[in-house]
């Protein structure tokens, strides 16, 4: 089988989570009747994914099935770690049964398959359901793609790029945009150091008054006209996501904005890497 990437499993699980019916007062009994007593059952999610991709894994033995299903359990735990899901029954309420955890009426014991939305998770799902359909269906393995440029731009860039993606995934869109801008800043500084060959000098100038503008001119000024102009245009992510997104006013930034910020960061990283010689000579 082709290896299933964690990001693909996570994206599919998020889509499945957004389909969970709303929960409200007087619906405890109804929730007990779904997904073996939970809001979502990971084994069922795995079966649905692979069936849609032309693989029937239900009757495989445990050793054969595990590589297909394992990424979905990792994805479920990621959503649990973010506070969107919690393990076990939707309405535990003291459920008990001999020799089992959480067995009452139709609720199943928790062996790692049953997850339920937290109160905050239900609010998160409303936002995800409204905005996620507008997103590209396959955002790709963007952290890995961004980290391809770690050697060129440094550990600070890689850390900020990873946090931008993690915050986007968690629904912290303002933080995602701010970190995308910070990663772009790391690209600019790394490029300037590559050109000037003096890290201390670059950092001192950058921290001074109008330092960013001067550093941008240093890097792009001697480049061929097309490369220099395109580099400055690509750095537009700095003026908005590093400055405007970080100011103290309330923000209406949403998932689309965060994804756009990450996409622009990726374009900047690729362009700078592809034109490194022209920008640093």
C-alpha cells in the first residue's frame, strides 16, 4: 500500500468531525445511539476513507490493517491534544459495567476508537464547517514542504513556519498569520546575511530605525531588475502579516487569511531559494 500521510488522515478526520450533528439540551440519549455511544468512531472513519479510495480493509487481519488505520488514531489524538475531541463516550455520566470501562445502554467500552466533541470543539466545528469548504481540498504536506528550506534559512525560520501551520490547523488564525510573517522575516535576514556576509552587522542594521527597508534595498538593489522587484513583491507578506496582524486591535482574520499567509510564505521561500545566487551576489 502507499503510505498514508498524517496530514491526509487529519484533513479527512476534520471533514468527518464537521459532519457530527449538533448537540444540545435534551439530546444526550440521541448522542448515545451514534458511533457506539461516542460522537465519532475512528475505525469507521478509517474504513470510510479507504473504501472511498478503492480499498476494503474491514476483513484484513490486525497486522495487515494496522498500517491503514494507524494515521487516523494519530490524527484523533492530535485533535484531542488541541482540545477539540476527548476520548470515550459522548455522555459518560457514570456509565459502568462489569469488566468494562464505560459500558451502559448502547455506549461501548473505550479501547481507543470512540471520541467525542468537547464544548469548545463544538464551537470550533461550526467555524471549520463554514470556512473549510472554501479551502483547497488538499492543502498538502505544507510543514514538510516549508522545512525543505531549513538549511537555507535557518532553524528560526523552520520553527516559525511550523508554528504558523500548527496554529492554522488549531484554528488560531491570527497567531498563524503573525508567525508566517515572522518566518518571512527570517528569510529576509538570512538572505541579507548571505549577501553581506556579516551577521552582526545585518542584525544591528535591521534593528535600527527603518532597518527593514534598508535591508530590503541592500538585498534587492543590486539584483537584476526582475528578481529584485519580485523579491520585494514577495516580501509584501511582511508588511501585512508581520505588522498589521500583530497590532493590538481586534482581528477578523479567519482560516482563509491564515492559509493565504502560509501560501505566500511558501512562495517567498521558493522564490528566494531559486534566486539565491542573484540575491546574494
